[in-house]
C-alpha cells in the first residue's frame, strides 16, 4: 500500500495547497467545503432513508412503557436527514439533536416536510472543532448515532470527536455506529486510482474523504475513548449491477458502544 508521502511525491493532480509534510491533507482540511458542494449538487437525492435502523436498533430509541420520559438522540453528521426522519416516523416521542458542518445539509433538514422545531434542535457544527456542549446540555443525550459519518474524518481526528461526543452523552449512554469496512469494493476502487491519503483513508473524485474500518481499529478507538464495547461486527453483501455487468463486494461494519 502507498504511504501518503509517496503518493504526494508521485502525484501531478494534487491541489497546490496540499501538504506532504505531516500537515493536514488538502481534502481533509477543506472537508466542509467539499461536503457542502456535495449537497448543493445532489440535494437530498443521494442517500436513501435508512429505515433498517428502526428494525435493527429500535429498542434503543423506544421509551420504557412505564416511564414518562422521551429518548434524546443526537445524530452526528446528519446530512439531509436520512437517519433522523425514519427514526422520528417510528418513534414520534423522541427529541432529536442533529448537526452537520454543511450549512446546505442543515437547510435541507429544516426544509423537510416533517421538520418540527419543537422536537428538533438542528444546527451547523464541525464536531472535530466545535464544542458540542455549547449547543446541547452536558450529559443529556441517551443515544448518539454515527451513521456513515466517522469515515468522513481523518483517523487523526477521530479520538477528538469521541471526546466531544462524551461531553453530551449521559453516563451509560449508547453510540450506535455504522460505516464502511476494509475490503469494501469502494476502497478497492479508490486504491486502484491512487486516491490514498493515509492508511485506509482516501479521497473521492468529488473531494469528500472516506476511511475504511477494521474491527480492531474501531474497538481500540472506542475503548481508548472511554466506551465499553457491546458489539462490533462486519457484514457483507454481493451486489450485482446488471447494466454495468459488474458484481461489487460490499463490506460494512456496525458497532454498539456504551459510555463507561
Ligand atoms: C455519508 S454522510 C452521512 C449522512 C447521514 N448520517 C446519513 O445517515 O445518511 C456523512 C456526513 O457527515 C458530515 N460530516 C463530515 N465531517 C463532519 C464534521 N467534522 N462535523 C460535522 N459533520 C460532518 C458530512 O457533511 C455528511 O453530511
């Protein structure tokens, strides 16, 4: 596998502002701009609503029947709302905080027909740099969802992000995680195109970045961040694209972590 420095030396298409000397890579440094452009281009048409989360993780969002309090959820990197709106449909009593560093994504969430300001706190925030406890009361969140979001961060920033999440999560609160796993066909494609930034971290053609997780990496990251590991597993599907006559090997990873 190429190291980021060897890639830098051999590339002719690297932006002038990119750094090869241990400083942040251009596409990671300018991630907010590239994600904002992504949503300006695709609006809310790119990702599908994630109804499967209701089926798989419903029990984390439902109230105990005899307790009269509502679950408080934080969706980090909410995009246009493909995770929060299916959850709110299924659990209308929930209170939702949702943030993203793309102003365009946040305006799409607020423009959704089901947006309801009385049960949603939706705001622009870069969770790698902005203190979440300014927008959300400390230790007030029951469940944090990280759905295909942590992969957008440079691995160097992931521990900082977890520290930030812990500030607003209740003791014994949960983080529910899904993302791309190593070996995924998207990783193989990016590898072939030499779009490597650092080990398992790549930039895409549109300037957004993607990390591919191993179970070891994910478990070590969350353990070091003060979480108990309830579950980490990789799952796999072969997806056939008949029109292009190709079969893709898709690998994803999911995890459930509890603040200790
Ligand atoms: C693949 S999308 C996932 C969106 C959503 N979670 C879902 O379930 O479809 C990743 C999202 O993370 C957001 N993101 C990436 N880095 C971020 C950061 N540092 N702070 C806040 N949001 C970020 C991007 O803008 C993008 O909307």
